[in-house]
């Protein structure tokens, strides 16, 4: 299999094969562009799909160019959106960007990665420069995008700033002289803008490769920080393993193919065994990738102890009864759990209790305003399937 056929494997769309072949004949490393906007502090398994492909280029001796879109994050990528994104402050973006590189290098080779921030060039542009950039695209062309077209037909607002996003992303490719750009399938329009802008300036035009979008934990929408249906690189081993085990069986095979790069024959073999076993192996392998082999095996043992053997996990968050406010002989369970900082709000805890998802020492706790007595030793509190707490006297 030649190089181009090899890198096309696993892509959904590949445009510019002829130009890429010309560049390869020049016998110099390709400049392979990938951009990420720091809209939240975590990279997700959705990012891992394109990072795996970028790593493939690195291993073949090519130059990865990773753009941290600190400037584009202030616009907010409209791809796949049905409404305008909330605006982030410069401080929020800077804080999020700080964590991105350490996470990226969990997959990429640090020594073979050129890191750039697109504020390097956009921060120096005048308003006149911006107007010149805007002249390179028509409204009719922008409305060819499915998401813009749909929002326009449904009378959903589209800001002029959102129209600028594809131009801004495309101009990154011009500045960096990208030979090929990688992205999710929802990025195709934006990446083609970059290809066209390069051609307008007399170069070959970057090749464009899109990767499939990973379905999130809800089993429906793409994995996204905006939808809160994601697994992040920074999740604890316990949370990572538990989240992977929560995906549905059909989605599991996409995770094998897109995240572990499993071949069709390997997946066919895995389908011969019980789906639960295949999912446990998936969770072990992915957890081990980020936390080490021992962590993956440990979390499997803990999972099986809790869900198969109905045992309590070895490791639980401990809540000291004496250190919490309240009456001496009884205290609010909602207050005790709220003090752990592991819930979005006390309202979330009350909802879990109303749904019958909270147990104390194995018995369902049904009163959202209820209190529990001081433990004689310890009380085990389970919230949902994965959260366990030990209340000690």
C-alpha cells in the first residue's frame, strides 16, 4: 500500500490527492495542519480521532502543525450548530489553552510538532485587513453550508462574525503554508475555504482529509464539550472507565475503529464474544492508554466487583461526619454529599434521590430532605452506578 492510500484509510473525504502527490515528489516533509479551539479546558476522545491521524503523519516523517485557535475561539466555530455559541472572554480562552498542549502530547510526538497560536497573525491585523479578508467570500457561498442554510431557512440568527469563521480558519492555512489539513467531517467546508484561498494566491492548494465524527455518550450527537457528552483526556481512570462502559453496544465498534485503530478483522473477532466482554476490553485499553496498564486492569477489577459481584469498590471518597455542619445526631444527606464537590448542585443530588438512584448501606434512600444518623463506624452511600462515598464518624 503506497503512502497516500495508507493515509486515506479511515478518512471520510479526501480531496487534493493529485496536488499531494506533487508535493511528495518534492522529497520534503509535508506540513500537516490541525487546529483546535480552546473553548473548554479539556481535549476529548472526539479530538483523539484526528490526533491519531496526525500522529500517523508524524511517524512517516512529516511535520505536524498544531494550531491552538485562541483567536478563533473568540468567534466560536459554528460548524454543526443550530444557534450562536456563547462568547468566551480572553481570560477564559487563555486558561483553557494552557492545558491543551500537555493533553495533545499524550498522543502526538512533542519533538515533531510545531505549535502555533493564531493570535500571532490575527492579533496584528487592522480593521482594513479584516475587510479585505471578508471580500474573499460571498454570502451566497456561505449559505451553501448546510448548518447556515438550515438556520437561515428556520429564521435562526446567524451573526456576521460566524460568517467570518471559515475565512479565518482558511487564512490560517495560507499563513502556515499547509500542505494538508485534517479535521472532522463537519469541518469540510472550512477546510475547502483554506484550499481555495491558497489557490487564489498561486499555490497548489492544501489537500483536505476529514475524519468521522465520534458519537458521544448520549449515543446520538457527536462527542462535544458543548453537549457535555464527552470523555476527556483528563478524566480520572475511574471516570474514564465508567464512561466507556456506559456507551451503547453499537457505538462501541466505532470506538474500536476510530480510537484504537482496530482493523475490520479484529473487530469481527471481537464481535464473536459477549458484547460486555468486548466493552470491558475497550475500556481497559483506552484507560491504559492514558493512565497506564495497571490502571486499566485495576478499574476493570473495581467495575466487576461493583456491578457483577455487588461489592463496594476499594477506593471511595471519604466524608468525615464530625467535620460537616449540622445536628450532632443527624445530618442532611444532601448537605453531606454536596460538600464533596462531585455534583453540579444540591438540586442534582435531590433529583438523584427522587429517581431512586441513591442508596445508603445498600438500601434505597427516598427522601430528598432526609437525614442520616451518625455512623457506627461507617455508612456507604451509592449515587447512581459509579459514585460511592464512605461516611465515617
